[in-house]
C-alpha cells in the first residue's frame, strides 16, 4: 500500500530526514513513534504531498507520488496535527466541500458526508458551525474529513493530542475500527496509545528509522535474556542458598512473597545464553517447585528508551 | 477547482468581507457620481468618475485589498492550506479557484454601479462608447490589481500585512507614471536602471538557490545583453528608462480605455500581467513545499 524509499529532507543546512525507508502493508495500523523533531510530521507531510522531499521516493498504491501527485493523493486521507477546519462552515458543509475537493460529484459528496458523519458520530451536530464545537468534536470532524471518499490509506498525525481521557478512548476505538478496511499510519507521543492501537511500529530517531516491527515482536526482540523473573515455592533461606551457589547467576533480589512460601525473585544471569532450563534444574534437583521462570519483557517505553537513549512522555 | 471557487465565494458572503467591499465600492462610486455627474452635470461617467484619481485611490488603495488580503494568508495562518494542498487538485487550480471567486465578487460590485450610467442615460446623453470601454478597462485593471493582491497574499501569513502591502502596491501602481516622470532620462540613468534590475535578479537567484555561479552567470549574461543593446540601438538608450517604464505601466493602459480606446495590445498586456501574477502566486505556494 505504501512504500517509502530513502527519503531525505533538508531544511536549509538541517537534515530533518536522513534516508528513511519503510513499507506498509494493506490493512495494517502502523504507529510512527519518535520524539519531537524525530521526523514524524515531516515524513507524513511528504507522504501526503504537503511537503516535497529533497530526495527519495514515495509510492502510494503503486503510484509514484512525486511524479503523479494528483493521482496518488486520491488514495489518501490526511488528518494533520491541527485539523484543517474552516470554522465558519457547518460540519455538513465542510465535509461536503472535502468530498467535492476530492473529486466527488455534488450528490456523491452529500451522501459521503452523511456516511462519515455516521461513522464518526457527528450526525447530531451536522448543522453546527465548526467554531462552536469542542476540541474533541473538531478532532472528529478532522477525522471525518480524512475518511471522506473512502481513501484506502489514512495518515493521522497525533490524532489524540489535546483530547481528554474519554475522548482519547473514543478516538482510539474509532481508529481501531478503521483497521482492516483502511491502512492507517498514525503518529503519537503517547506510547501506551500506540501500543494499544497499532499492530506495527516504526521508531524514528533523529531523522532515521531506528526500529521497525510488530508491536509485540519489538518488545520481545529488544528484551534480553539476562533479566529473569523467578517464582519458586520453598524455604526462603534455602532458595537464597541455591541462588547464591549457582555459578551462572550474577545477582538476584527478592521482590516479595506472592503467596505463603511462594517467593518472586529478579535474577540477573552471568551468561549471554538463555539460562531458564538450567535454573529450573537447579531447583528440581532439590525437589523444589518452580512456579514460573520468565524473561523480563520490556515495555514499549523501555524499548523506546533503549533504542533512542531518550525518554518519551508516557 | 469548482469546489474551491464555490467555497471561496460562499466564504466572502458568510463573512463581512463581501458586504464591506460592496458597501464601500457602491458608496464611494455614488459619492463621486453625485458630485461630478449630478452636482456639476457632467454626462461622461467613465471620464469623470472612473478616471478620478481620488476615486481610484480609494478603490485600489482600500477597497480591492479588502478582497484579496485573506485569500492565501488566512489559509496559511489557520493551516487550512493543508487540506487544499493534500487534496487531489493542482496548486494552479487552487489559485485560479480563489482568484475567480474574488473576481466574481468584484463583478457583482461592478454590476451594481452600472446603475449610475443608467441613471445618466435615462436623464441625459451618455457617451456609451466611452462608458463601455471605461468599464472594460476598469474590469481589466482591477483584474490585474486583484492578481497582484492574490500574489501578495500568497507570500505572507498575515492577512493584515497582505492588505497593507497590496494597498501600498495599488497606490504605487496608480502613480507609477507620475513617479516615472520624476526620473532623469539619458544613457547613464538607463544603464543604472538596467544594472539595478540585473543585480536584483542575480541576488534573487542567489537567495533562492544559494549557488553563486548561477548569480554570476545571470550578471554576466545581463551585462552582455545590456551592452549589446547599447551598441545595437544607441539612440534608444537616451530615452530608454522612461520609455521602458511607461510601457510597463498598467495605469497608462487603463487611461486608454477611459479615453474610449479599446486597444487589443492593452487588453492582451493587462491579461498577461494578471496571468503572470497568478503564475507567481502558484510558484509562491509551490515554493513553500520546498522550504
């Protein structure tokens, strides 16, 4: 659906994008993650044709958007960070205009406005002037505008920024419901939002793609086998003794007693390879029951910090 | 383009803009009509109202900038240009749609002030040919000024700034011939004039491309053409400066229409200037994508 090849964007002497490449499959919901200035909005603006690239190619639905921008734009809907709303228009008028702008005939645009208002729960406010709407509703109108004409590719730049918790939940639900029928690329600062909505993540840092994978895979790949969580049943002193005597354990600490005589430990391995089997056997030899021994999974936030060396807002 | 045209036209009438424009246009025309045609009894509407310097000063220094000031500046300010520039329409269609809407509102005003010559025709003898050519001239001259206003609006983010620059430009264009008459004539001033133009173009290329060699080549080619022209048409250089400036003056062309002359070259010239300004507006919008 979307192929971005070696995208470079210079603002004067500043290199905003340093050769970004990625591709997005049909029906995926992809999250673009990165700090301010990482290049998320610039990437989105280039894909949508709002900005030009210094070099590189963008293919939308097999069409080179730099060579045939008008054709390529037919396949995308865009919700910028600040929704582009004409505040003196009513919701219906605005959506009809967006439809006609996308090449729909007057009647089709009217029907399409009707459909997207239903999709985004705006029907009750169809005749309200946009300037009289709340931030959440304005964001919905922006999303509805992007949906007009049923574009297969939706680009949403920070769609949840500035919304209250309830509105965030609504917006999240709406975006999730779009997956399957649309390919969605969204950027966000809120890592938990990306984690809950997207099935694929691209991490940008300093104008480069730092990592790209499925959300779950990204956490697994970036977790190391050195940090383990061990839950074992038995005498606390005996468990401490076994852990101390085991040569492949570098250090350990008690997290707490999870049940009567069942203790949870954090264990740090001295070896690079997976020690879960060996650790299990250490306790099995002494006929102690190991309830679980797991590699500690990194959260998306931890993955982000690990990859970029910076902390992003939660 | 039609969608943009319709939205823009509606925006004029859902805001105060079109009403303020129409009220001022009709009111100012009415005042000058009352003074010259009714009070003094002159029957030539084009010759005494449309060509009146104060009338033109009001019209092109205040009224026309009101129409063009927000065309692009406001879109940029409210970031609604993102909707237009990411839609499957070309920048040229966007510029043309907006410009035509602006022109339509002006034509509405022009249609309303037709009532004044009709009043004269009903109560006296109206020089019809003069009036018709005056109206054609006013339409073309205003179309030119609106294209200039559209271009200025595409260069800034502040509608008020666009309005002020358009007003100043309107006044300068209006008094262009008078300003030209103040300039000294002769070979040296002509050389200096062309020199300034060539250096200006070279600097523009430098700031646009940041490539010194392009500016150097422009300077050399410009200098070569100027010197070549000097040897080829030495006589022309004696009056080259004023001849050249008077030729490009759009206000001089307008005068021809007010004097009852429907000159084809002037029609073509005014349309070309309008087209060029719209082209530059397109380039200014396009250029922002490359910033």
